[in-house]
């Protein structure tokens, strides 16, 4: 039976590190030699700053992690990797939403596929996303479109989630259940 945890917070709030530790703790409690610890990476290295960020994330992870690049195909990867003894960390759904936008993919359809994949999964899934609705109203249409799409995806995942943590300054606040 799947178990979904959602970790949300602002930029540099400690979301990824907290989610990685949750995944490691869950993996340590998963019985069997066939258990798998998966990291679905949605970021793409379009510039040097992003390459450095990705490298930092990679350096933190041990050899126990099986990393899959999933810039666009997160639902398909969940379907492919899901099994009862799997722990899947998706980092991050906000970057995935950006990738969908810049590739002109219908976000509502992709979000529906994500919801279906998560609901059907038997794995332990941990999703990470940025909270982008606490700031000012963006001054351009694309940024507003992202903020709205990200907010809708966050609401969908929070509704499905068994646990939701809000990260503030490296401190996890459990807000669901």
C-alpha cells in the first residue's frame, strides 16, 4: 500500500535534505534484499549555477540511491519504479512544473497523470515542492501561470498525502495530519 509524504517550503528552506533523510529512514525500515531507494531528479543543467546545484545534491547522496533523470516523465517513472519495497523521492515538483511549461505540455493533463500514478503506486513516495504562493503577485503572465500551476499541483499532492511537512529555516513543521 502506498504512503505519500509531501515536503514543501521556500527556496533554501532545507526541503531536499529533510526529504532525503525521510527517504533514507524509510528505506532502512524496508525489508528485503530487493528494496530500492530511488531519486527522481527533475532539474536540468541549463547553466553553470544549476550544474553546481545538481552536483551538490548528488554529493549528498550515497551509493544506495538509484537516480533517474525525470525532467518531464515523472508519472511514467513512478509507474515503472513502483513496487511495495521501493522508496521514491521526487525532487522537485515545482521544477517539473517549470519543465512542463517551457515545453508547452498541458499541465492539467500531466497533473492528472501524476495523481493517477501516485494513487496506483504501492511504493513509499516522498514529493518535494516549493511554496510559491506566499510572495507578491508576479509582474508577467508566464510567472503568474507558473505560480498558479505550481499552487494547483501542490494542492493536489497535499490532498493525496498522508503526511505534509512545511519547511522553514531548516525546521520541519508537520502540518498534516
